[in-house]
């Protein structure tokens, strides 16, 4: 077997094994100062969990995970899968919480049909017991219960996009779903977090404290 044929396998294995365990990275921002002219800490936080909810199983709580982003819809059968994204452990006193995605070229995104996404900010912390019925108690679609539209985006490999920012709370949650009400679509990828080989690749939150 030639060395060149082994490179893709070695690279894929390295990506998985190089997943960095820390949830947060802090660095100094000299441009942001408090009244005492001391530099503030700008912290990057990675998701605490991903979780899917599905309209065809409205009372099923699917397992939380660390990597799987999966949003799909088939309008004719009213089959909708949304993704919940949770960040927890944000220190009290933090401010300017900003949601960003940065997808490197090496990370494949699987998409089809309508791929523009609505991002909703959720009013309460996400729970492992959450189901489709939690956010759509009357079934159907509409605006998720208690949520508001936080931003609209299209996830594309090789792009870094700031979705929006908000006041910080100890736990922040977001719901992602296909924007279109009339077209089928799907978007999925594996969030690598902070990977030693490719750097940041996925969703993250930044805040100051």
C-alpha cells in the first residue's frame, strides 16, 4: 500500500484523537478596559451539549451529545428535526455573550434542499428531558415556546460568522431549524470544538468578565 493512500486515514484518525478536552479558552483583550485600566478576559466557551427534537416523536427526549448538529425537515409528512445547543457554566458578571460558528474546510457539511437556518434564543436552560412538545406544545411549527428569533444564517464550510450577541446568563440555549415553511431541507455536521490539528471548528460562545 502506498503512503499516499494512507494519508486520508491518518488525517481522519488524528482529527478524532486530537479533540481538545477543555470547554473554555481565555485570552487577554487589551482593547477592553475597566475603570482601573486593567485588561478584561475574553473567554471562548464550547457547547455543553447538542440535542435533537423531532415532530414525529413529540414526547421522546433524545440523548444529549457533544458533536452532532442535525437539522432536517420534510414538509409533506410534517417531519421536522430541530437541534438544541446549550452553553452552561457562564460566570456571573459576564457580559456580551456572542454566538459564532467557524467551520474549517476540512470538516464536511452535509446539506440538501433549503439550508438557511433560523436561530432562536430560548428563555429557559435546556434540559436532557426536553422534547419537541416542550417547545411546540400545540404541535405544528410556529415560534418555539417563549423563544425569540436570534438570527438567520447559512452554515458553509470555510466561513466564520457571528450570529448575534445577547446579555449573558449562567446557561444559554438556542434552537436551530430550517427557515423555509414550504421547502424540504437538511444540514448536518460533526462539531470538532477546539481541535489541535485544525483549530476551532464548530459553534462557540465568547464573553467578557
